[in-house]
């Protein structure tokens, strides 16, 4: 029975990765086709031709480890399992970017109607004894992606959960929660990430990140 459960869990992970790979492959193909179809304009300052390509809205942001990066005060209009918005996403690290989108207080603003692939990974680190109480060794680690529209309350789009039991004498332990999905968004919508345990969120460029890009499918 345990073997069957492990196999089913492995297959679910494989299927999720296959879906994500398929979406990314279609996006890359569409981008290349669009770039080839763009008209060329002559550069009067020299003898070479140049191509002007308008970049689609996209962002890949990484998490700063500065204090105050995650709000320790719960936001009442979010689900009780992940009420702490993450504020300090930035596009200053290697590989990070922000094209034709705006970022304000941790929220990405959508500039155009369309289908957007949203994704996020949050790296949780068990706090050291000086950072918090370690009397409990079981923690539920939750990460959510929300969108804020003209409605009064933000709308939850994705939720990832991991429950980990760590040895009480461990110096620290690490766990990451990743999720992604394709959504129809409208111009003016804002998307953001919230978590369950702000004291455990660890800022590292390659481990905690948040992004979005528009697809023409």
C-alpha cells in the first residue's frame, strides 16, 4: 500500500511537470513566431537593419532577506492558513526581470487582458532558537497566490501546503513549496503571494521567487 501511494505521488509530480513544460514550450514557440513576423526598420545611423520587438508582460522576482519582507500582522481578508503577504520581491538579482508590468509593495499589476501563467516558490527555514519557540516540531507550511480585482476581497488562485515534522534537536531544516497555474486576468488586476509562517520564510535568489508572463494560446 505504501509503495502504491509513493508511486501515485510520484506520478502526480511527473504529470504536473509535464503540464508546466508543455505550457512553457508553447509560450516559447509563440514568442519566436511573433519575433520572426515583426517588421524590420532601417537604422539611419549605420548600415545595419534592426528589429523592434515589443516585449510581452512578464516578471521573475526574487525575495529579499531584508527585515520586514513578510508582514507579521495577519491580513484579515485572506484565508486563515496564509494571511501574511510577502512584500519584498525585487528584480535586482541575476536572472530576475520586470517587463511591461509594475511592482508595488509585493504586488504585480497586470497591464493587459489575457492568459497569464503565474508561479511561485517559497523557501521555508526552521527558525533558530533565538528566532522563535521550538517546542513544537510539526509545522504546516502554506503558500498562496491571490489576485486583487475590483471586488472587496482578494481571490485565492492557488494554494500549496506541506506539513513537516522535524527533529527537535535539529539546528534548522528546510522545505520549499512550489505551485503554478494558467489564469485569465484583466488589466488592472494585481497578483501577490502570502504565507502561513512569516518567521520561517528564507530569502534566497534561487529558492524563493515569484513570476508571471502572458501567453497567447
